[in-house]
C-alpha cells in the first residue's frame, strides 16, 4: 500500500509517501517551513500559516510524487493530520486529502498529530519494539505516555500549563532572541556559566508525572529584570540565564522520565517532538538510560519537528487495519486528547 501523508497542523507543510509493501518504507518526503515568515511577528500567525499551506501543498505533493517516480494514480490511500493544531491550517490538509481521495477513488484517513510524533522513531533503521515509555515534548505538548501497541496508550503525565517548547519560545523572547526560541536558547546556553544561576525544577519536589513550566517562565523573567536593575544584563548574563533555564527544563524532563521508567518497569524510552532535538536533553537521557540498563530512541533530526513522513507512517498502519474516514466527512480537530485514541 502506497500512502501519501500530509501534515499542515501549524507552520510547516510536510508531504511524504510511505510504502508498506516490498520493504520499501519511506519512499520520499519533502518539507516547507514557514519559520522565516513568522519570525517577523515573533510567533505563528494562524491566518498567514493557512494561506501559505494553500500555496505550498500541491507543489510539494507533486515534488514528492516525482521524487518517488510515481503518478497520482499509483497512490493507494491518503493520510492527513486531522488535529490537534490550528483549525484553518488543518482544513487545508483535510480538504486537499479528501478532494484527491475522491478524485482517485481511494481511502482517506485523518490521523492524530501527536501519534505521528509518538511513532516517528519507527521510521528509523533500528526502531523500538513495544512496549515503551514515550516523552512527547514540543511547542504545544509535553506528555509522558505508556505505549503498548498501536492505539494502546496510557497517559502518565502532562503539562498543566505551558509546554516545554512554548516555555523555550517565551524565554527566548525575554532574552531578545529570534523565533523559534528553542534552538536559539540552546545555542546561547553553550556560552553560559552553569554555576552562576540556578532556576527551580518545577513539580519535581512532589510525586507524580505531571509538568508545569509557567512558574519557570516567571522565574526567568524575574531574574532578567533583577539583572537589568543592577545594570548587569550584558551578553554574558544573557547566556547565563539561557544556561540556567535550559538546565532547569532538561533536569525536569529527565527526572520525570526516570520516574516513568521506574513506575512502569519498562526499558525503552522514546523521545519525540521538536524539543527532542535538544543536545543537552539527549545527553542527560542517555546517561539515565545507561544507569537503568535501558535504551533511548529518537527520530532523526528532520523528523523531530512536524513532517509528513510520520503522518504517512501512522496513516499506513491504521489504514492497513481497516480504518477510514466516513465518506465525505473531513476532520479538523483543534483540540484532540490523545487518550481518546483507540486500538484499530
């Protein structure tokens, strides 16, 4: 089965083809990022995002078909991101997928964006086996999930306010850094003195696996204002704040992952979503897994952020199991709890 995957949940237009037959797997993928457009505004502008998806999606689909050496008539099914995400952006992918599927008389299925991130490491040469604990950490979500199989998910903990990636973006803005903030903060943190400042590790002083990053955001703003009042907010001080912030986020995520592995008794940890590309986070998680005779799995760099490949893969697995969208009914679900997903 050759499945075309379409991702348009936020500020990246992703398209890919996944072939379940003959061991081909991921045949082709392409991505267009809107970062440069949104950077001018310091964050994603939903209306601009939707319009840009409309401009980019059909040319990207043709590019991927050309790269794969396929015609549209050789596609067997289409999968698209149905949510969560920006409703206008989701509608671009949903309407395109349904229109193509109707014209080609092939099945179509809307899939969950975070399930795509959850299973993105399955695209690698050495994918994890089930069961495993997954840390989904991105601009919109921070969750720990116990994964027993496709659709067999148990939410262990999640952020009660800001997601980790969102906190990175806000810290970056406080420090006068460009959007998106995560890579900018991490780069600046490399120049920081780890001993000058120490920020709190939120919700690690109590049991449980939930996260909270809004207090850390407030603490960061307070630290910056104190340095400003003392006329000490120079380039080195900004780097020191970035280092303290990054270490606080990383420590918090690592502590919660350690608890999740201990609580479930599992030996595999999947880390996915945009923040999973953070080098310091990966280094710390590797050390923790080594101590527990466990192993951490990550998607390759370009599949950490939003992409069409993860949607094509998840769609292919669920389509093979017989799932379909009801005829003519498009799905665009801005808020879609992952624990509502079911085993196909």
